[in-house]
C-alpha cells in the first residue's frame, strides 16, 4: 500500500508545492526533494512523524522556520546549494535526534556571521526572547555528529558552530582557510577532518590536538611546512597530503603507530629526514623525489639499513 512507503525520491521534478494528501505518508523515513522549485519549506512535512532523512538540496526558499522543531525524528538533513538561504531558525539545533547536517554551497547564508533566527516556535508556544537566545538550549551541541560546510568561501570558522564539541566528522573543504581554525582544536571527538582545497601554508599539530582522529584530508592546499608533535595523532589511519608544496616529510609521520595510508600524490620531495623506522606494520607509500640521493633515507624508514 502506498501509505506504507518508507523511501520516496522526488528530485528534479520542478515541484513547487506538495499536496495535503502527502501527510498520508506516515511511514516515510527517507525523502528526497532536491532540485525542485520550492520557495518555502512545505508545511505538510511537519506531519511526517517518522521522517529520519531529508534531502532538500537546491531549492529556492530563504529560511528554515521555527516549526522545524516538529520534525523530532529527523536524523539527517541536507540543505546544500542554495542561492537565497539567509537564515536558519535556532529550533533546528534543538532537535535531539539530529546527527548529520549538510550546509555546503550555501554562500549567502554564511555571509552573515550570525545566521540563526530566534523567533522560536515550540509546542504551539513562543519562547521569551531570553530563552530563545540561550545557546545552552541547543541539544545539537551534544548530539550532532557530522557537519558539512564546504564550498562557502569561509576564511574564519562560523561562530554559530564553535560549540559543537562532540562532532565526529567535519568537512570544511573548498574554502579560504589559511590555517586549521583555532576553534576546532578543542573538538576532541573528531574522527574525520577534511580541510582540503584551502589556502593553508603551515600545519602545526601540537600534543593534545585531535587525539581520536582517524582520517585527515589536507590535499590541494599550499602546505610548505608540516610539523607533528611527538605522541600526537596516534589514532590516525589515513593522511592525505596530495598536491601540496612540501619539500620534505616530517619524521613524526612515520611514528604514527596506526597509520595505514599516506597519500602524497603530486608532491615532489627534495629532502627526507633520516631516522630509524620503528613501526612493525607496513605503510603503502608512493613517493616522487627530486634527488635520488634521498633513497637511502627511505630505506632507513623500511628498516633495511
């Protein structure tokens, strides 16, 4: 029966509204309305009590209203690629089940340093102004695990997201950052960090930073210096440094106990520091070198001399 549909894909259909009968899809858990012509968030969506995943990319509305609080089963929300989105009601960050949020390619939204709207709707009541502006109400500080804000011309980390300490995955690729944002140094639960395609020249990772990080993507920056402190990044399994200007490899890279994958495609090394290689597990590594004389140092890494 149609009312029992769990997954519904309605993208690329030039839709601009949904019929009221849409509320009959009570069992729907995943919905894709991307690449249509909606100029406002459809009210009927608030009645889908079981909706967990919503892809609503590339439409034409300019705000997400306070009634988003009604979608309390929502776990994943993608609202990327908007030319006109200018604010998001703070109620979005009061959804206790929200785990993943994608705001990539939303340039206009991030032009405003504080893009939260605070006229808050909850259970048919309006919060007072003081309550609505209280950031401690944002349960997403605790529960949100994945945030994507790539391709937004950012050169500073948005202050609206500085308190999301429990993030496990963060994508800030394809922006204008010139360093790893200081604000995310305290995101101690990060497991995946993508800062590729930015303008970073120097990477300095100190002890205590990113202790749980498993994957770090830094490709296509302008990195000429990479410094990793002793006993840091000890959980790291994948490091991508492709297409940078690194003249040499930091010796501490090879002391990362769990590193399995080191990607340096497009990097021409002129120097490799010599030191004893102590890891027992092999790393798959393809190097481009400018001077064959550094080969002996590579062999040293492999424990051959």
